[in-house]
C-alpha cells in the first residue's frame, strides 16, 4: 500500500478504503498537490488488493474540525498571476477530480466532520452518500470574491437542483447541516459523536450488496436521466439480461432461494 502522500492519509479498513484530507492547519483546503494526490489515491484504491481482498467502499473525510475549506489561499494567490492557459490547465485538474469521484466504480461516502466551504461542497456532492455532523456549516461563497462554483457546479446542481442552486450560488449564504439536508446536499445529519457509527451503518449496507451490481446501479443512475424512453427501454433490458447471467447474480439468486448469505456478504471477510 502506498503511504507517501503529503496532503492525505489512506488506509484500508477491511474492505473499506478510508481517505482523509490531512491539512488541518489550513482546514483541509485543497491546492494542486491535494488534487493530484486524490486522483492518485483513487487509482490506487481501484487497483489495490490486500490479502486477496479488494476495496468495496470508499469513505472520504477531513482531519480536525473542518471537512474542506475550499481552495487554499496560497494556491489562490499564485493563480492571480497565472495566464488564462495556466488557469485553464489548473481548473481542468479540479474538474477531472470531481468527475472521477462522481463516476467512481465503488460506492463513495462523504463523512462531513465539519465546515465545508466553496469547492469542498463539490467533494460532498460528487459522492454517492453524504453524512454530516450537526455542527457542520456549508457555504458556496465563491461569489464573495468575484468567482463562481464552476468545476463543482455540475455535481452540486445535480444534488440540490436548480432552485436551491440559484439561491445558494448567488447569495453565498452560510447554512447549517439541517438546511444542507433539507436541500439535498447531505443525506443524513448526526451528532459528532455518532458520525462514524452512522457512516459505518451505510458501509455495512453497501457491503451486503453485490459489488458489481453497485457499480452498474451507479451507471444506471448516471445514464438513464439523459435518455428518452425509447432509449431507456432497450438499455435497461440489456443491462438486467446481462446481470442475470453473471456469476454474481447467479450466486445472489442461489443464496436467496437457499436462505443463506451470498459469498460477498460473508461477515467473516
């Protein structure tokens, strides 16, 4: 397992990959190094095998009192002197990271332990599930310094919809965790002492499901909303037909009829 990361920590906890943003002195704000290391660790997790086991779930969190405070001030200072071409190259890396998380083949959970500002909301929105501490605050505050939540925008809008995005993008208002849940940015809110337990509940639910089926479910959710019904019918019929004859589904259906756990859900693994 690779350990030479400067800005993140990565560990395997059974079949769960846990990635922690580890820049607490700057409230886990991201810069070009953090973006590059997140992209690298996502590749590592996808290809990693430990004691014959591969990762089945990814949990993303922050060290200290913040989840992610958005862009690092030092990094932003350098960007002021960048040319358009340099700014574009830099921004494309952030856009690449957001899409990589959104399309990641494993289920992803954001464990939002604290303040989530600016681009940090993109990390939350790109994950499949987000659980926040009830002390967390959220703000899409880019407009306050003459910017916009551009690269994260597609994922935040998917999560909260146009109505809420119009208000929160334009006002930059800081909201609490309860409001974030009401708007759909997070799935659940918990007391800080209960946060890990709530996240682990989701982890257990995901580990009890077919690994390939979870990945295909994510494809279904991504692709079907952009299809008309004439496309969606054949697409989904082909999808389920292929799954029914797969080894995973054959094992799952056999386990159901034999009233036992499928092999992937063995609690001893």
